[in-house]
């Protein structure tokens, strides 16, 4: 009985230490993310948004951070994929409406260069989701809850696109970031926002 | 305090209409609030076709000539009754103009808006025109077309031939008149937007002094050091994450061992 009364506080201490918020880890992740964005900008130069090498360098940098953070492979199920596809369709709606109102029901049927472009886009978008809705989301959610994780991920997502598309796209990118974060929480896996993100990017080919 | 991990998503959560409604509202709000939203959320930008010049500069690839685009709108109560959208046919479009309903007025309709690409002749002072000049004309069979206050909501977009920072859109009401710089915002990778002023010429121009297409020696050196610094920070971040994770694993194992020992001591 004596041993029980003296041991219980020690067990609690262990649990508290294991559950301690990892704010420093989040800062390290954000520093690495900033460095990855900077690398992309430096490799891409003025043509950063269209530069495939810059996109791939960025993706490799993000994957490095994801692996270093020990992010687990996402859970993939039919439901996760369906949620991702539905989310992707939803974030495409404004772009489709804008396209139709401006140009009518005209879509690009050109496939020249599509395969390489699609492959690079899929790699970059998946790497982004693995980092933002995987590693970063998990770290922030452990410390401050999933709501804050969604906001932090959306802010990082919007700021990431600032050098690519300027301030004018910031509100939309922020909103899409919130939606992708919501999908992550809703589906319980970063595979869902990855599917949505890749899908939305690929659709843009046909809306040129 | 760490929150308990979320339970795995159950099938009914995927049908939660409230989630999807909230999602739709957020996207709609983002779209409405963005002054010049682009239909791209990420990834590598779409490869545009080479810029179609009316008068190609030396060394640029030969392309088909850009063409004139036009749109018509009937009148209702003396103003245009529909939204007018003009988008040139290139991938991506070199010019697009959206004129809201009620932005143009005439005695009788229909009103025709035409955008014609032209080779630059007179350039704005101290700048070089980058690409074609686009002449916007407004015509109606009954006579002149005027712009209403609603025209302030009209936006003209021009795609630049090259990715040059600091492009500015310039406008002049007629040939021979002085150019004036419009308040220009970046609306895409190489797309610039400005509020439609009135009929006249629109063009993108860059400062003539100083090269924007090539970095100077000092600039290149700065880029190199910046790249190295970013690489170092990235590698350091990865190393720190790995070390912290390893330390966390060891700590967890120690805690687990202690918990196991505690459990063994429980009566």
C-alpha cells in the first residue's frame, strides 16, 4: 500500500511530460517551411509559379520535413477518397463558374505537356498537404487543438501562395486553406485534402 | 494539456451536411472577397503559350497574330442590360475585360465593346511597353457611348509576355494623348489588373532604367547566399526534428517502462 501512494504522483508526472505541448517543434516546422518557400522562390526566380524545377525542389524540401517530423502515412479508405473528391469538386466551383461566365462552356482540349505537368502538380500538391495538413496540423493540434491547427495550416497555405499570385488571391487561398484543413479534421486523414488539392489543380488545366 | 486524439471518422460524419454547407460558405466568401481571384490554388502554374505579338521583337518566336475580340449588349433604360465579358483566345488570355451591367450608356443599343491588339508606338515617359497595346472602343448605332459610375467595377486584365516584377498598366484616352499609370495589382503569375477607366489604349509597361530580366553580380551573389541560408535552415530544421523525435521516443519508452513498473507494483 505504501508503494502505491508514493508511486502514483510519479506516474502522473510521466504522463504530463509526455503530453507537454510541443511549441518548439511547431516553430522548427515553420522555420523549415519558410526555408522551403525561400528555396522555391530562389530556384524559380521571377517565373517561380510556373517553374517545375522550383516546384520539385519545394516538394522535396517539404517531404524531408515530413519525414523528419515522423508523420505517419495517411489513412486511406474509400470514405476518405470520396470526401477528398467532394472537397476538390467544391473548391473548383468558383473557378468553373468564373470560367463559364467569362468564356462560356469552352474547355481546353489541348493535352500537349499535360502528363509531365500533371505529375509535377500532383507531387507538389501532395507534398504540401503532407506537410500542412499532416506534419504541421498534427503538431499544432496536439498543442492547441484541431481548430487552431486548421487556422495555422490555412495561414501558411495562403502565405505560401503570396509570391506566386499576389495579394489579390490571398482571401481565396485562405478560404481554400480553411476548407482543406476542415477536410483533414472531418476525414481524419491528410489523404482527403491531398485528393481535393490535386484534383482542383488538375481541373485548372481544362479551365485555361 | 494535450487533447485526446480524435476518434476515427465514422461513416455518418462524411454525410454531415453542416460540414459541407460550412465549406461551401467559406469558399464562396473567399471567392467574393478576393478582388482578382485566380482559378489556381497551388502547384505548378499552367504553361502559357508564347505571347502573341502584333510586332514581335527581335529574337522572339514567331506566333500567330493576336486577334480582336468584341462583345455586344442590349440596352435597358439607356444602360447596358447585361454583363459584358471579353476574353482573348490565347492560353492564357492576353487580355480580358469584364464590364458590369449598367456600366455603359447610350441613346440606343446595342452597345459594342471591342478590344484590338496594336503594336506599341509611343511609349509612356521613362518606361518601355511590354507586349501589345490594347485599344478598347465603345460603339453604338445611335452615337457616343458613355461610361456610368458603375464602370468603376469593371476590371481589365493584361498578361505580360515575360515575368517582370513591377509591371504597371498604363492608359491613354486616345492616340497622341499622354499615358497615365493606373493603379495596378498582380492578379496572377504574370497577369496584371486595373480598374477600367474608359475607352482608350491600355498597355503594360516597365521602368526603362535598370534591367529587370537579369540579376546583377551583387544580386546573383545575394541569391546564392540566400539559397545557402535557406538550405542550411531547412537541413537544421530536419535534424532538430529528428533529434527531438528520437528524444521523445526515448522519453516515451522510459515513461512506458516506469508505467509498466508501476503497474507491476499495483496490488
